[in-house]
């Protein structure tokens, strides 16, 4: 793809690389976690070399996911603070879902839906990290009752996180140009003006 000099830079190479690394780690965690969740999903363990290797790799990949998402959190947390315009955007989300995205309140770099998704994913991952630590009995021995409770929290947070990621993927596919922004790092001025007008004006100095 030839870069258009008029396009706006949306994500740096480091931000994009970290995003895709988080995505790869999450897919590995979701597939291996599902293998433990229910016998119907146990064949997924073969993707990681069988049950033993799945149990070994799952927590270590979880640590990689937590660390890489931590960097992502530090990179984007300042852009995801909710404002009055964001809450007004949420009040009109029915229009957006109905196909009318022309009369939404102007948004910054991320819209209200993306911001709420960011904080929800951050909360779920924190719960999964804390509960996962107490489930990792080889390094953090804990009472059996506590491990059972941690397992419940871990499974619930994981299920919510999988649902959120499906929503994230759907929204990215639905809004044309979004995936290209995370692949190439740029967006057209028309895309920015339509979907993130406040950010667009700031980027062009207007």
C-alpha cells in the first residue's frame, strides 16, 4: 500500500506491534483456556502440543499478555478518559447502531464505545491476572477453597473478555478503515473527520 501524504498518523509502529502482540497472546490464552473450561473444548489442547504443554504454556503466555497489555494501557490510558461529549455520544448510540453516524457528537482519538471497551478489558485482565496468580500453585501455593474461588473469577472474567473482544472485532470490521489504521498506522482525512472530528481538528491544527 502506498502511503498517502495527506493521511493522518493514527498509531506508531510500536503501538501497532504491541497491539498485534496482545492480540496473538489473547488468542492463545482464549484457546488454551477454553480447553480447560469444558471437555468439549479439550481438543483445542492439541494446538499447543497436548494437555501437559497446554498447562505449562497457559500461565506463561498469560504473563506475556499482562505485560504487553500493561504497555498498551500506559500508551493509551490518557486518550481513554471519559468526557461529557462521550456520555452524550452514548446517549445517541441507538442512532449509530441504526446506521446513522452523521449526527453523533464529535469525538477525540477514541470514541466513547472504544473508551468503555478499553476500561472493561483492563478490568477483566486485572481480574484474570490476580486470580491466575493464585491458581498457579507451582509458584504460589494457596488454600484449596481460595483456588476454587479464584478459578471461578478467572473463568467469569475470561468469558466476559472473550465477548468484549468479539465486540471489538465486529466494530472494527463494521467501521470501514479501522483495521487499516492498525495495519498501516494512518487514516484518511475524510475518515478522521467523519468518525473522530475533535481529534481531526486537533491533528490539522484547526
